[in-house]
C-alpha cells in the first residue's frame, strides 16, 4: 500500500526476474554469437536466423517438424543386452547410460518414426547426437534393422538422419559389428526396391560414415556438417599438416563427389518429398502445409485431391492452415517448397 | 637377433647370458660351461611358458604387432602356389597396403586378399604400414567381384592398425570405400573365410572380415579402436592403454566368447614370430578346414548364412 510495496519491490523483482530471461528464452548461436529468441529458433528448426548456422536438433524436434502436423508413430526397437562387456573406464558404462538417459530424456541414441511427410508415407530414423555422441552401439544397430523391417513391411521408403561421433567404444567389438549388421539392413531395403535416403547431419564420423551413412541411394547433407571417417584432429596428428579450410565439411564432400546435395534444414522436408515421390512413382505433392493425417476431414480430402496436379515447386505464400487441435505446436510455417 | 618385447626383458637377459657363456666357451677351450648354459636355457624356456601362459590383453596387442610376426606376404608365399597378384582399383591407383590376387591353396584356386604391413623401413613405407587408402578397399571390392563371377572362394588375411587417416584418403572417400567393401563381403555368393593374423583394426578390418567364418590367431587382436586411442578418449590419458585393452575385450579368446571369432588358432609357444613356419602351417590347416565346412553350399545359402551370422552377433553378450 505504500511506496515501497507499490513501486520499489516490483522494480526489484523485475530486475531479478529479468536476469533469468536470457537463460530460458534466448540462446546464443554457436557460430555468430547472435542471441536468438527461443520460439523463433525452434520455428526455424534450430537454424540461426542471422547466419544460417545449423545447430543441434533432437530427433523428436526434427520429427515434429518433419511429419505432417507433427504426428508420427514411434516404432519400438528391441533392446539389446545391457553392458555386454561389463565395460568400465573412469565410469561404468551403465552409469554413463543412466546419465545420458537423464540428460536427454530419451532411452537411447536412435528414434524411429512412421508417418507422412506431405502425405507421403515414410519411415524416418534419426540419430541423437546429444545421447552419448549419437554413438553406434547394438541399440543403434537394432534400430536401423527395425526401421528397415518396418519400411519393408509397410512398403515405404526409409529416410535416415545420421549424427554420430562414431562407434560406441563401451560396446567394443560389438559396436564394430554394427557396421556389417546395418549394411545387411540397407541391403534388405535395396532388395525390396525401396528408396533409402541418408541425410547426413553434423557430425557424422567414424564407423557410422563407413557403413550405413554412405550406402544411401541418395546422400543429402546439411550445410557445413562435418562428415568424415577419421576426424580432422586425428589426421593433423598423423600427417602433421594443417588441413584446408572447410576440409571434410558437407560442401567439400559435395565437391569431391561423395554427396548428391547439400540442403538447408528448413528446405529438407520439401526436398525429401520431391525426391521420394519421384522414386516411388507418385504424383507431385500438394504444396503448402497440410494438417495431420488423421485430422483431415472428407471435405479437405477431396480438396486436396483436386489440388493434386498443382505444381509442387511453387511454395504456397498463403498462411498455412492451422495445425489440428491435438497436434503439437507446429514448427512448419509455410517454409516448405523451393 | 630376436626382437624382444618389453615384458620379455627378463627372458632376454637370461637368453643373453647363455649366449655370452657359449661365446666365452668358444674362445676358451678349457672352460666347461655347458651345464650352466643348459640350466639357463631351461630357465629361459620355463620363463617363456610362464610369460605366454596368460598374456594380458595389452601384451597380446604387443605380440600381435610384433615386427617379426609373419605378415600377409609371408603367408601368401608360404601357403599358396601360383600366386598371381592383381593390381589396381581401375579408378585411381594401386594401394600397396593391400595385396591380392589369384592363388592356389592346395589344388583349389582362390582369391586371396590381405593387408601387408612390410618388414623393414623401405617396405613399411611402401606398404604404408598396412594402412589402406580407399584404393585398397576398392581393389578388394574388384577382386571379390571377380571371385564371385568365377565361383572362387575368397580368403582374407587381416592385419591392419586401421584405415589410413590421411588427407588424400578422406578426399577420395575413405568411408564410402570401407562401406562398399563391407557391403561386397555380404553380397558375394562364394565362401568367404577371414583370418585375423595380427591386428584387426576397426573399420579397416571389418571391410575384409565380414566373412562366413572368421578365425583368429591366438595372440591376434580385433577391436573397434586401438587401446591407445580408447585410453586417450575415455581415460583422457593415452598411457592408460593397458586398462583400455582390458576393457575392450579385444583378444581372440574373448572374441570367441562374444561369437565374433569362430575359431582360435593356437600359436607356437612364445608367439607366431618364434616359429613362423609352424604358425603359418596351422593357419593353412584352419583355412582348409573352414573352406571345407562351406563346400557345397549354394551361393544363396552362403549369402544368407553370412547375413544371419552378423545379424545374430552380440545377442548374448559374453555368454555367446
């Protein structure tokens, strides 16, 4: 009621609460240092709106942006035997696992989603770099096999987003054995005549690059992603030579014939749809943002069919349809196309 | 002169003493040292048995990398006849870290492919210490295709610290080359038998060892990463390679338990380098026996079995 409670205290409180703001609502671009508002950054799929730098994105966030209306069914992965070697370095492997599960809220380093992208049914599988560096162990191998089997069962293409520091050392030779195991999965897909597209994201290195990530029908990478077998530090140590600017980055690999395309994350969905629909012999996709598959009414369905012939290359400048209730906050905002 | 490993130092001392005594005796006829020298020999022999009875994983790494250990070229010269090297990847170059060609094992024509480390400074440099570049893997792919086309079994001899981590190798697609070689191993409709004769280093080894049957020499190793590399990453101290070697379970014995190695080939006492001929002869016997296990299987069956084998690996952990 007095000057202190009415004026001073709120001011003090606001000063304190303002200090907390940057932690929660703003993040800094790793590359250019620009402060980015969290909602804007999420909407832009963790791509810096200032410099275009592609920051880490979790498989779940990626799938929510990728699948129509953010809707996908998670495919279960058979759990492998835990800690097969009873591995212990400075920490025990199960302890490292628990810590990773706690910090990421995920069970392991791979997520499989079944759903539609611009009404194109696919199976997508994404590696989680934040989970023990996305490292390839038996679970990752099992996940790729499960994703391939699901794709074959449903006759859908498989899109794999790779991100890993390499093999999971804590599983020793069994992590190495995921190279042939995942190669078998890729072969099964190829024999079934289904497209297998690899999207290589930062970083994709070691045994992952030297197996399933380099065996795609089409290789697309995100800009500036590090893609290599031996990392730059290892090479510098071995040959005692500094490496050229941009060495082992996506654009460098494109120049050296290892990739088909380098595509921005914000344009990835449209590109995947275009490629997949051609490979699957489907008509061009309808442009614009579509509601989640289940939520489409019969009326919308017929409308969609009527628009089916429209050129998918022209991006819709219309305000996208609202995502249906129930679907999570949509991060796709008419950026598809082109 | 024998090349002693650090843990063999006490043995080297005893053997050195016996040698010295004998040299003295040769210079001086009156000395009778034979009894003493024989005692030293006996002591050395006992010590050798003792040292090699239960080698620690790190010591096995040292034995696996022993410079005098028989290498791919030695095996090819000793075990095969009519070896006809075939060179080049038809794309860029011929990689001397990978040997390969047609040869006969007994009467049977086969395609033999392997990593060669070299035996002296000159040949080691020429062979790039057995670390293959993309051209090596692409040559292997070409030879496997040739074998597949003409129905010849493939024998691979694995001995590499790993694929070469160099600028050119990366530029020319080291990862893709390894991935394609592994893929080719899984596609050929002919028997594929692999022997890890020394070091099975990571992806560079898998590219040759995705086989119907994998045999390992008793003191060979096969690992996702070198113990030194693992130590520097997980222990943040490259000197902890002993601990890392232990944790990685990279010995032939552990790998047999894990179902990765189908057969462990006993080495002569003190390692393959102490009796190269005997070691190579047991490898020959093993290859023959593994090939005969695969005789008569249809191409489809061979491919299916190979796939199944790898899909099933690891399901049971150390209990396999």
